[in-house]
């Protein structure tokens, strides 16, 4: 494996995750440790804006 800085490895991991369709919200580099935090995929709720109560009108 070629020698590369931790920052270069972090960017490489970021590209790999994004190419795989994963959204990354944060990348943290502490020493030799690299932490990637994935974004939670939010499902659009088509009923979110509709009042769904049925007990009163």
C-alpha cells in the first residue's frame, strides 16, 4: 500500500462512500483514527401535512 496521509485516506473513504450512494454528514480525523458519520436518509412522508385525526372534525 502506498504511503498517504490520514487526510488523503479520509478523502478516499469519503469518495468511496459517496460513490456507493451513501450520504456522509461528517468526517472526523483524530490522529490515525478516521470517523465517517452517515446521514440518516429521511423518507418523505406523503401524509405529513395532512391532519389525520378521525375523532373530531
